[in-house]
C-alpha cells in the first residue's frame, strides 16, 4: 500500500468523524427552544394582562370619582325653594330622589333620581318648565307628582361593576361636625364607619353617606369609594 493511499484513508476517516448533530442532540435543542418560548409567552401574557388591569382600574376610578362628585354637588344644593324638604319620600338603601335647582339664569327646578339597576349606578332628571318658584311645574303637571324613573327622559349610566348594590346610601340626621367615626366597629367592611343616627323620614335627612365597592370586569380585586354630602336646606 502506497503512502498516498494511506493518507487518503486517514483524511476520509477524519472527515467521517466530523459529522453533523445526532438525532438526540436535535431533539434536546427542540425541547429547549420549546421551553424558552413557553416561558417568554407566559411572561409576555402576564405583562399584558397586568397592563390591561391597571388601565381598567384607572378608567373605573375616574368614572367613580366623577360620578360621586356630581352626586354630592347635586345634594349640597338640594332645595325645593321653600320650607318643603328637598328629599323626596321615595328613598332607600339603593335609590334616592330629591329636588335641586340647576345653575342657569333664570333657574329651573330639577327632580333628580339616583338608583342602582343591577350593578350599575344610574341618574335621571326632569326639569321644570316654569322659573317663578314653587310649585314647580312641567307641562302643567306638578313636579312632585311626576314619578321617576318611569318618565321617558334620558337616563345617564354613571358606572357599573358595583359589588354592594343594596347598601350604597345611608341617611343621617346629623351634619358631619356632629358625626363621629365609630371605633367600636372594627369588623365593618367599610373603611370608615360613621356613628350615624339613621332616619327613614325625608324631612329629617341632613347628611347622605354614599359608599360603593366596585371592581373591574377583568379583575376580582375590589375597591372602596365613598363620599359624604350635607344638605344645606333648612326648614327655618
């Protein structure tokens, strides 16, 4: 055997030993790529869901605070224009009707109702056609005799996802300076529990406590929002 032939065989043997990946090596690589992709997908999905929840919470907070501010403003200016109580006899833990003038010149009287429909807070108002004082009329009908929300006036949906639809309103005979935080009720679900003398008489209502527990549609986390509105009306 010549030296040239031996050299060729050694070269071919060396080339044979430099072959590509084995099947097992390829399978290991595929598995590692799959695991890495799954980890990335999970992390990316978590980030996207977290960002979506934060955005939903911010939108909900804006809606709730704006709605409660409007409700408080309506209540603080509540009056019927005489010694009549501005709170309508139709009120309860999840609905409230009262009279409050608008801020136009000349001024019209409004009959305003807030109520819970399912888990949604809604608002509706009707406005008097006369501006010369009580009795306030609308198309010849006394405003007091018109029932809300059965009239055809538009209804404003303030916000939804309320988790305590049966306990949104409380009615007190005191103004906030005479109300105290009830430190003897540590198990209450409310963040602040007011020591409030409640009433079922419309003429005795001085303060309305509003409290809502809400959550976004994509999250089970609940948030507490509340407000206290003092009615400035005085029968004297």
